[in-house]
C-alpha cells in the first residue's frame, strides 16, 4: 500500500487553518481523530507522531522517523491548545469592543452628514494648532541658534534648550 502524500504543510496529518494555525488529525478505521490545534506545523506533526505510535502505525507513516519509542514521542508531543472560559471571555470582550467601534463610526458618519460646519470648524482648529506648534518650534530653534552664536551666552552646557537646535521645523505635523 502506498503511503499517503504529505500536505501543503510538509507533514503527514497536518493541515493549515485559515487563521494561520495548524491542526493535526489522524484517520483510522473510517474515523477522523482530531489531535488538536497548534501554532506551528512541526508541533502538530509531533502530535500526529505520538498518536501514530499509540495506534502502532509503521515508521514510514511518521513525520519524524528518528523517534525510537512511544515514550520519546509522548515526551516530544506538545500540549494541545485548549479553549477555556478565559479565552471565551476575552473573545466576547474583543467582539464587544469591535461592535462599539463600528457603532461609533456609524454615529460619526451621521454626525458629519448632519453638521458639516462642525467638521470644518474642527479641521480649522487643528490646522491652526499645528501651525502654532510649528511656529513655536521655529522660534525655540532660532533662539537656540542665536545662543549658540552668542559668545556671552547665559545658558549652561547641560541646558535642555540646546536640544532645540536639532528640532525639525520643516514638517507641519507634530
């Protein structure tokens, strides 16, 4: 009997899930035995090999033929990723936050449609604030450059105002 081909993961009995994780399964006696979900294909292949040893499969059906015994295969087998109540709670919390964010986006789009002047005023306010901050940066840099050229400066060597010389003043954003 020909041995089964290896899948796209490169290991026998290992398949990739759409979320990027891998699960191991074994087919025996017309049944499909799910061995668990793992982060890498190698871990899933180790789980497959441990199950193959338990079912007394020949070595040619194993992913890692260098394993010499069932005990070694069980030692190398990773713990399965179990979904517990804490995982479910975190998933529900994330789903609630996503629903709240979507609702907020819908309300903001309604607000923008209903009050376009407020949107313009907000944009103008933040543009003025960016221009004011840029002007302040330019002024602080000019003062620092003047003090650098001044031989009789009153600034100490470790004064943090000297750092303003290296301040970027060409960008409009902060």
